[in-house]
């Protein structure tokens, strides 16, 4: 989507200009008709300054997102330990199944509206006189109705479903599933208001709720319930209560910037509904596919190869998905920024932000996946010896995730560019490949066949999305800096992994040696002047991110003080 060929997707902002660098327009191509001293250079310089300000802004947001994702991952691991230690094998299985019900039901019931808010709100004007607040009824009413419908039906059929979904959980299974379904509307509302919060407040507010309040409170409350002798129902209640607290926190934080309670209109016009849901509904389907991508493989493996192979594949999937934390943190940090830039036709700045954060994600994620590929045996031994059959599956999936992280958040470029339909096409293509290959490979190869099928689906979806994103943005999404970063990362981790394999094999001793060599290499690199200069430059970007970005244009009255 380009401003030169079509108007920006979404409603035209009215009132004060949204925060961001002033549009500079496309630079003329070819020789200037007025001679060499025509004002092309100032325009190019202004465009460069705008792009520089946007990369500084994205640097600061990206660091906050990464730190938040790391904290969330740490406490997520703590929560898993609390659940398994507190409720045993059967109880933990029922607990995780109940969490899965909430997660999948929420992904379906939100109908893509959370991504719709991330796309639409940055293109609107906040404040009492703005038009942003009237999006809330548009985005909230249909998903909440869907959530209430799912909750009502789920409560009615909980007695029949509990033996199938929560087998082995005992007499509390019915009550556990009833509470789980009843909480779906609350979690749906929290998810939508979190998306709004990310758009109208600085990144630290979102990080505080999504990456601190929720992940920290859950193990505390669940652990307290377990220590007090409470059963699964008490534990699940402890997991759900932070969602209600987060909902209240989001509502409080969103009200001020949107002018709620101070005269901002909440009555949408007809075009608000059509514009928003034309974007959101295709995302609803792709969001449901994304939420169930791993579970499709687990279910196919369970049906076609048996529960043992399904358990191995599920364990492998836990590690593979954990490596995506860096990309998730970066995605939520910059999605509103990408929406604003693409909505205003500033494609070069959006591509620059994408390239910078792709390098960050690559440098942070590729070492994880390379180590998972080489030392799959060591990681799976932590689950128990029966899970080591998943070594080939782990290696295949870890290598596939190099493609996923290597292309960057191209899905965000599509979604924030208003092209949710193209994103759905890429998602369906990946799912089709996964299911087709799974039906062929799983009966004879079990978990390894499921991994090959999922890996092919991952590669298909991401490469298709990358091609679509390049056609939408019409700017280079890859450059020489990304190639250098990939080469240095592969070389450094490869040397460390090779030393580990030679010294201790592919088990835990070899992994420890590789980590030690990798740590020593990182410390050694800090002695290089060029590396230190790069770190200082990044830190200057982070410290100056907000000021530099704000200096690019005046701050509108409707968003001052946020």
C-alpha cells in the first residue's frame, strides 16, 4: 500500500496530527527539472532525519518489549514448575488443558479485533475531541457477544466435556471447566483493552500489565492456592484473577488518553464498522489458525501415531515456541508505530524499522535455535529419557524457525499495512502444507513426520508473507547488514557448538561447554572497539528515542501528558 497510488487504508484522521514524523512525500525520480540546486537534497535529508527518528523510537520500544518478554518467559517457566510440583502429573495435565481452553477460545472470540485496534487506533486522533474513542464499541461489542455465547454454551456442556478434556482430574473436573468457560468474556475484554493500551500509552504501560502484572501474579496466586491445599479449582481461580486485575488496570489507563468520561464520543458512524471489520475479520481466521498451529500437529499425531508420539511432539513444541519470545516482544513494541507509518505512506521509514528489529530478533533468536538443533538430546533429557525420541523432530523444527525469525515480523508489516487478507492467504497456505504433509508422514514417522510437516508449513507461511510484505511496502526488507549479522551469528554459535560436541558430545556436558565458549566469546567481543562503539550507538538511540522522535514534529494537544 502506498500513498502515491491509493489513499491510506482506514479512516482519515481529523483534528490534531498523530504523533510521528511529518510526512515528506516521495522524492522525485530522475534529474531535477530546475537544475542541480533544486530542493531535492533538503527533502531527502528530511526523509533521512524522519527515518532516523523512527529507528530511534523503535530501538527504545524494542528494548522495552524484549525486557518484558524475557521477564514474562522467566515467570512463565516458574508458573509451569508451580503447577507441575503442586498438582502432580494428572492434575498438571488437567490444569494445562484448562489454560488451553481459555487460550484457544479467546483467540477465536476476539475475532481479530485486537489486531484491528493495533492497526486502527494509531491512525485516529486521541483525546476528548478525537475520533479514536468511538472505535471501542466497534471493537468490543461483537467479540464480547461471542465470548458470552461461548461461555454460556461451555457452561451448559461442561459436565459432558470434562471427562474428555480433563480426564484424570477427579470430581473437580466439571467445576474446573465451568469456571474456565465462564472466564472467557473477561479474558477477551482484557485482550482487547491490552491492544488499545499499547496504542494510546507509552510501551512501559503495556509492559507493566502484559509482561509484569500477569506473569508475576499468576505463579504467586497459584502457588499460594497449592500451598494452602486448594485443589485444581482454587489453582485455576488463582490463574484467572490476574486477568480481571489486568482488565481493570487497562480500563483505567486507556480512559485518560481516549477522553472517556470527559466528553469523548463513543457513538461510531457506519463507516467505522465497515472499515474496521473489513480488516479484522480476515485476521480472525488467521488468528485462530495461529493459536492452534501447534495443537493441529499434536492432535494429528495423537490420532495417527498414538499418544506417546503426541507427547514427544508436544514437548518438542514447548522448546520451539519458547524461542519466539524475542520476536513477540519486538512485535508488540513496534506494531502501532508501523501502522502509523504505513498509514501515512512513510514506507521507507517503516522498512527501516523492520530491518533494524529483524537484526535484533535474528541475533537474539538464532543462537537459541542453533543450540536447540545441535543439542536437542540435552534439552529433551530434561523432560526424561522417554522424550529423547524427539531429537530428530527438535532438530528439524529448530532449523525451520531460523526461517521464521530470519524474515522478521513480516506478518506485522502486512497486518499494520491493512492487508489482513494477504496475511490470511499466507496463514492458510502454511496450514494446508502442514496438514497435507502430516497426513502423509505422521502414520509412518510419528513425531518426526509431524515435525517435518510443521517445518514445511512454517517455511511456506513465512516466505509467502515475506513476498507479500515486499509487494505492499515496496521497499527493501533485507540488506547487507542483515546478511552480515546472520553470518556472524552462525559462525560464532557454530564454533561454540562444535567445541561443545567435540568436548562432551550432544548431551548436557557438551551443551555446557558450548555455552561456556559462547559466553567467553561474547565477553571477548566487548573488548573490540567497533563492538563497543556499536553498543554505545544503540544506547544513545535508546536514551534519545523518545526525544528524537518527538522533536520531529510538535506533540498534538490531544495526546500531551500521556
